[in-house]
């Protein structure tokens, strides 16, 4: 008799974006004429930067010759990439991260999900509401109890630390789904809270490449005290358009420690190394070469252009919402807009209304948590033509119904 | 206070192949003149099949144009690949596996490790000894109790099912590390055992492409009764030389069920879908196109040539060992040779002896479990020149010391 992990039965049957896909597909089947504009899932549409394309063709050719062929790579990633990251994203910006504190992965979704493997049962989990569903779902799978800090219009969607203690804290800025960005002072308050309770922060910086406003932090390590209490996750999905390539990384400073029940400390770096070398086999060599190319001068310029393009999309959507008299946040320093609906409609009602009346796919706010109810998220990841069409449709439909 | 998963503290400090790498590196530092022949880790050396190279160049070009760019793919894999696999590896061979019972992954190591996520605590785990260390390590991480069925010279390294019941059974044929291959009758005995105890078999067929002897099973599903009790894991690492590309797949038939503590059943297919869509984001599009190319006529011929090349390596090593009077198994229908040492030397002694006397890296048998003590594993994955050199050195060194 093989027993299942019954925590899975506490989850909704399907993952949010799978459910959205299912509903859109069902609608398209009955409305084959509908010209759908997808502003739901945050998926990039622009081609990969040319620097990556060239790097990958070269790497593919290397795999075609015995002299340059690469088999198993180091589980934590090739040194050429770990070094480029530690140098380019941290040390050049005054943050002391060593190459071997960078762990290359196939994406932030996997990292934030898998990180729970090295943590014990009984940790008090604290995350914002609304929140990226993977944080919550993976903790439910692990049987952990979750508390939520509420991100509301009142606090500008950046909650302050609560009085009650926690052991593991999830933060994500620029935020998914709200697009809110924490200031250094706000992050510093969280770092102080973590130190006060001997807690660890999992900081999701997947959208840092969209920050343009000076002085807004792109990394939790801009708060110097964070180096012994925070793990940072980053992704090339949105900076380099790697959603279909699968590469990201996790920063685990050696100074970050967890506790044994008996009281002793253990470096999370050692545990994560053991986890990754046992349960993971590294990222494709050709993909790591593509990621490395993002750190060349050419690559950096192309990333800036790519993220700038989506930020301009966000600006266009923001303008359209403003003209339509909608209340929203985000869309500046972030690729998401978090739009308030009128009272009386649930988020899934709004989803259906936008789909049926305007052919726009949005993400229902309630899919991100109870506090998301009454909101919907628009993603700026799209081709310009579709964004412009979405803006026209947002102006045309009966928005007072939303 | 963030508590760690203390099960990790029960593991050896490093994963086996990381430890071997560390010792070889240390030796090379003190013996820079040593010309090392690596027959330790089973890593491929030959370039990728030309069909894959062409498919990847084409896919990279698709990623360079907006019209053909691919972002997030389906978490379980693209339909073109799931279909090619279900058709080519199963249905054409008379085994009824549906496309959506195939889950594309970044490798068998990850699949066999991650599968424990959907299973509960308290399952009785049964695996062979010696065994691929990932099965054991991941169960230790999960806090599971493990029993071992001993693979010995007496049973031809294919243990028969025990009398005592189990809930989850790991089998791997052609076997890593011994190279033994189970017959259909032997597999049928395990399937009958699984049914008797309402257990699930995790069947690791990562080396099936090396089977040449007619009638030896390449899939557990050649035992018809296995379709409701077995999950099969396969990899392109050794068939297509994908160790550096990272792609494999897991077959989860919808009929395979786990139990709730309260007695009800739940399809593992639904749980695995939920796990993968939440904690995984699919395999790079370009890598999936490379895997698809293995199923073309050209690709099939190239896989046959590639695996044939390593099998010839295995034959050369087997001949050298035979000439040297060594007792061993494997090397036929499998890329590994499992060599018995002389009494009085531990496996790590043999490892040091081979490294220092012959510059050959082997894998110490004890790294695969207690019953591996007194053996070492030789891998046939190497360029021909190195295999021939290894054969010469095996003839020259004082093998009676082993």
C-alpha cells in the first residue's frame, strides 16, 4: 500500500495558470472567431537577444565535435556563468557575493519551490497576500502553516513587518502580482525583523531588471545586514526573455544559517549544495552560454532594450487605464498592473467579463490570495500591436461593470 | 529561528560523484604529470547526434524571430515530443501508453528524486544494494526507512522479491552499477510482488538503449500487469548523449494509484501533474527539439551507432579484464562493468590503487551501498583511445593486488 502525500489534497485541483489556460481554451472553442489578447500569464513575446542567439549557435557547434563536447556540467553551474553573475550583478555594485554562493538553476519557480527541501517541519511561514501562488502551494505541499501579511491600497501594497514572529519570510520586489516596489527603508525594516526573530528571508528578485527609478533597490543585499539572513532568487526569464530557455539562479551566502532542534547552527549553503548535487543535474551547457552572453556589453544593451520595450507596454496600459478612470498600481519599474474592480464583482467575474466583452485575458486577483479578490492583474509582456489593441478595447468596453 | 531538515545530517557530507571528483582533483594537483583515464562517472564523450545538432540550430533560429519565438512551454513537455515518445518507445512496440502519460523532465536523476514529493511518510521503501546513490539519499532526505534486497554474485545481481512486504520498490535494469539485466520472468516476479502488496515500482530504464540481446525487456511495461503498478523513468543522457543537454521523461500511467490513510485511492498521474506544474517549468524548447530528433529515422540510426560505440568499449574492457583473470559481470547490454576485487582491500583502497598505479578512475563499489564493498565499477563511456589505454594499463598493473 503506497501512501500519497495528502497535503496535495488541500490544494486546488490545478495550478492557477493552468486553470486560466483551460478556461481560455474552452472559450476559444465556443468562440473560434474571437481575437484574444493575452495579458494573463507574464510570458515574454520578443525574440531572444542576438547576443544569446550567437552564443547558442556557437555552443551547439561545440556539442557537435568531440574536442569541445560537454557532458555533465557542475550541478551548481559552470564557473564562467557563476563568475559573470557574482561580478556583474553584485561585486560591481558593491555587494560582496562569492562565485560559489551563486547556484545556477532552471528557474526561480523551481528554486523557491525546492528550497523548502532543506528546511524542517514546524517553521512559521510568512508571505504577503496577494502572492505568487507557488510560494503558498509548495508550503501547503510540505504541510507548513502559513501566515499572511496583507498588501493593501493603504500600505501601498508593501506590507510592513508584523509584531508576531516568523521563521521564513517570502518577499518579492518588484512585486508579482501588484507591481509594487519596496524602498530601501521598507526592505531594511524586513531585514531588521528577520534579525529580531532569527528568521530567513527568501527574496524573489525575478523582476529586478525592470527597476529604472534611482535608489529603488534591485537586490535585498543592498541592505548590508541582509547578507546573513537572506537568500535571493533571480531569473533570466524576464530580463533576457528566457521563459522558454529555463535559467535562473539562487544566491545563498555562506553566512546564512539554519537551526537544529537541539540548538546548533548549520550553513544553508552546505545543505543547498547537497540538495542540488543529489536532486539536480545542472542546466544545459548551451543555455548557460546564452545566460553568460547577457553579461557582455552587447548583451547588457539588449537586455536594457528588451525590458525597456515591456516597460513602454506597461506605460501604454497605464495610460489607457488612467483615461478609463480605473484605479490601479504598478506598471512603473515593473511589468505588471494591479487593477481594482468595482464592488460586487469577483475577480473571476472580471476575468470572464474581460474575456467575453473585450477578448482580453487578465489574471484574476483572487488567484493570488484572498486579498487579491476584487482585483485583476494585467501583464505588459506582449507584442506592441496587442498592447495597443488591448488599450483600445479597454477604452471601448463598459468598464464601469468592472 | 529557521529549522533545517535534519535528515540531511544523516547523509554523507558529499554526493558520491562529487567526492570522487574531489579526490581525483587532489591527486592531479600533487601529480600534475599523471595522464588520467576516467572510467568513474558514467558520462558520455562522443558528440551529439547530427540530427540533434541540426534540430537545435533550427530551434535557436526560431527563438531569434518574433513569429516563431517560444516562451513558457507546457510544464509536462511539448506535445510533439510526448507524442514521439509514446508512439516510438511504446505504442509501436505494443505497449498502450497515452501521450499525456509521458512527462518530459530535465533528467531521470531529478524525476526519481522528485517523485517522493507526491508520496506520504511511512511508506516502506525497498531498493537493491548496491544501488544508484540518489535513490537512497533522497529517501534519507525525506526521512523514509529503507530496506535493501541484496544483489550478489549468487543471484546474478538480480535479486528476487523478498517475503516481507514493501510499499515502494526501486528497480533499475540494465543496472547501474552492476550492468546486470533482468529477464522478463524476473521482472514479472517483481510485478507480481507489487500487486501482492499493493505497492508501486519505480523502474529506472535509463540504460535501456544498450540492450541488444533479443527478449531482454527494455521496459517494465513489457510485463502487461505493470501498467497499473509501475512508473518508468527514462533518460536521453546515455541514448542520445544528452548528459550536458538535460532531458528525460517519466511515464506515469493513469491506472497507477496511491492510497490515502483513510483508505481512498488517488491517481498518481493527477498528483504528479500538480507537482510538476507547480514546482517545475518545463525543459528548454531547443532541447525538446533535439530530443524529438532522436525519433527520426536519421536520429534512430545515430543513437544505434552511438550506443553501439560504447558497447564496443564495454566489450574491449571486458576482454582486458578476462585476459587479466578478473571476475566481473556487466558490459553486455549495459555500459558498466562490475569488477570483484581480491579480499582484504576495500573499494576505496581499490580506487586509490587504480588511480595511483594505473591512472584509472573507477567508482568504488561501496559508494553504491554495503553490498558494493569489495567491488569497483568501470564505465565504458569514453573515447576509444582512452578505453584502449585503460585496457593496456589494466594488463600492466599488479592486478592481484585488487
